[in-house]
């Protein structure tokens, strides 16, 4: 499948065509008109509203969300290209402020709908068609919703308060430069380029890369930790004190429509299975000829392979694996390339890491990666294209519900990585290469299951400790203890890793986000096992899961696929698959 990349940045004109200033003003003008029309309909919002009147209001709300999505999506994607670009930063901040002001003017709908008696709300929900789950979700938040004026004040506070601080965190950390001597040459690297050396065959180079990373991080530890402290206190003040959530994580769980008990079960099962990976790291030390792995070594390859890949080679492998699984998935992913919605290469100032931004249904998502030619960059590309495919499969739904709830948001992305790895294993006959592929899969499982779940466990501790008044050093000690539980006696921990928590963007951007990775990976292991057993008969059921988007509750979507996420043995089944994989790896290692 032809995916030749002839550009180095994405184009954003599918959101706002040139000339940009004119598009922005026209869109803001349309928004003003729509919101004024909605304000004029406020008086008809009574218990006796007709079906026609209610339907018209919902249609206008959908248009408002579409136009806001265009503006916000453009601004934030432009900043991601270069987080130091002053015009982009100015536009993002100006639009964020304007959109909050406009949103506040129509907040009355949400508050009105949440306050309705159950029988009235049920009648209106029966008229809502594709927006049924959106309205049901609003009702979930009824006990935690404040008055209209209070909600408006919180929105204004966020945009100029905690949201601004988080933006500063991204600006500060994306400016970091790292110095590393490689083969006698002193290189200046971005975070993503530096992290490629964590996978290097040279133990000394791995150690040097980590130490350089933490040299820069610890130089900025006080200011980054201070930002995190404000993030935590703001989350607690709003969620627990003002809204009345039982705990800080409960606010995220309700947004994800997953009961607290399910998340507690997931995290408990992950904790219980930490020894599986401890055993793996002990085996890996033996394979590497080391008495014990250092934390610097957990991603070490078993062979000194220096093979690098061009982006086009990587894209071809990913797309061929998609094509073998489902031509429909391959064709959808190809749209990201064809429409130049891809920003593939690292450069100074560009946002680190990788993400997929699905702005609107019917508009091909945008994918950002920082491809550096390393083998581990290939599953990252598959992962983000999987996100894009997920959104496109759900594009028949409204802009208000085509995004899946967070627990299912990683399903397509992680499954795409599994497809690609299975594709490579089927074609590879060299035992050494097969071993490397399987090791990479287990390494990824560590990253996405145990590491992410322990991140969430740390967040639970951090939110409690900071509110109780602990110092940053105490929090760093707690993080080191968290790592100690993860690795047991299998891995030697160096003291600098106690500051890793201030370098995890999700802690700042989306508190308690990270358990979604554990949820998604264990879910995918179960789904992939079904695929191996059923073959092509499994594919329609899998595509149906993705096609729901966010139009139904995760528990309902998964129960239709025969999965019970409330049971501990469901999560344990994912670890059982990993155990089988480790057993097979031992045989060929």
C-alpha cells in the first residue's frame, strides 16, 4: 500500500481554510449567531417543552460543538507543531478564552437538563436519537453540578489558572535540550531523540542517556513540582471540596463511566501481577549476562542490532499489517497519509511524544509522531494510526459522542500494535529476531500495563499527600517506594528515578488518565486471544466495538462482546496471556 511521505508537517486547512484570520472571524460570527439563538430559546426550556423544540435545541448544540471543535482543534494542533511559536500560542490562548466565554453563555442547558425530574428527563432522552448517551451522561453528573454562576466562574478560573499553568509546563519541558556523547560526537537532542538511547545495546550509553535526562529534569525540579502541586490542589478543591466526589480519582472514573470498584479491581490485579514482570526482568538479566538489571537496562535489546528504518519503510510495514487484518482498516489509516494529516519527524520546539487528534467526525484525524528511525518507533506509529481508525469508524455519530470513553480509547491503538507484531512474527524465521519481537511485546506490556497502573497508584498517594502538606522530597521518596514495589529485587534502582513523576505529562494534563492504558492493554490481550482462536470471524465483532465510539457506556459495549470488566478474573486473563507469551519466549531464548 503506497504511503510515501513527501511532507514533513501536517496541513490544517481542512479545519480552517486560508486566509486564516478570515476563517476564524467567520466561524466566531457563526458561533455568536447560534449561541444567541439558543439563548433566545431558554424560555421554552420547561417541563412542557415539545419534541420539535427540544430537537431544534439539540441540533443547534451540535453545530456549536462542531464550530468550537474547528477553532480549538486548529489552535492546539498549530501549537503542537512548535510549542515556541508565538503567533500560534497567542491564537490558542485567545481562542481558549473566547470559547470559554461562549460556552458559559449556553451552560444553562446542561444545568437545566441535570435538574429535571427523572420522568421528564427520560421522556426527553427518548426523543434524542443518537445523543441518548450524551444526555444520560449529563444526568450522571447531577449530584456533582453546582449553580450556573458557579460553573461559569470555574470555567473562567480554569482557563486563566490551572490550564495556563499546565500550558506553561508543556512550554518549559518542550524547550529542554539534552547533551549526549555518541561515538565521540556531542549531540544536542530533544527528549524523544534522547529516549531512543534507552533502547541502545550499549549499557554505558543507556546509563548516560538516563542520567542526562534526569540532570536536566532535576535542575528544574522545584518549578515543575510546584506546578504539579497546584494541579493537585486545584483538582482536589474543585472535585472533592466543591463538587463532593468521594475521592480525587472518582471524578475521573465518573467521566469514564466506570465504577470506582472496577478501577480498584483493575489496579489490585495489576499490583498482584507485578512479580510476573519481576521474573521477566530477572530472566532478561541472565540473557544479557548481568547479575541484575539496573533501571537503565529494562529496555535493553538482547543483540547489538543497529538497524534503522526510514519512515516510509516503517509506514509500509504498519500498513501491510493493517491490510492483512482488514482492508477497511488499512484504507482508513491511509487517509491520514493521503490528506497530509501527519507530522512525522522530530524538530526543536515540536511537542514530544506522539498523539492522535480526532477533532470532528467525518474529518480525518491528525497524527503526530517523532520518528527517529528506531525499531520501537514503528509500533508507536501503528498505535497512533489505530486511534485514527477508531475515530473514523465512529464517524457516523454526533460530534458530541463519537469520541470513545477513556477506558476504551486505547483499544484500537494497542490492538494495532498487536496486529503489527503478529504480522512480523508470522514472516520472521530467524529465532534471534523472533526473540527480539517477543521481548519488545513484553516490554510494551510492562510499559502499558504495570508501569501505567503504578503511575495511577502513585497519583492516588500524591493527591492525598500533597493535600496533607507533604514536601516535594517526601513525594519523591514515595515515588521511589512505588518503583520499589514494581521491581522488587529484580531491578537495581538509582536515586535519580525518584524524580520521574515530574516528567510524566499525563499527571499534569489529565490526572488519573494512565489507568486507561492498563485497561486498554489487558482488554486488547483478551480480544487478541479471541482473534487468534476465531480468525476472520472475530473481525466484525471487533469493528462493531470500535464503531460505537462514545455513544454507549463502556460496560454495555464490552458486555455485548461477552466481556465482564467487573470481574477480577477478566483482568487476570490478560496476565495469563502474558504468562503464556513469557513461557514461549523462554523456550526460544
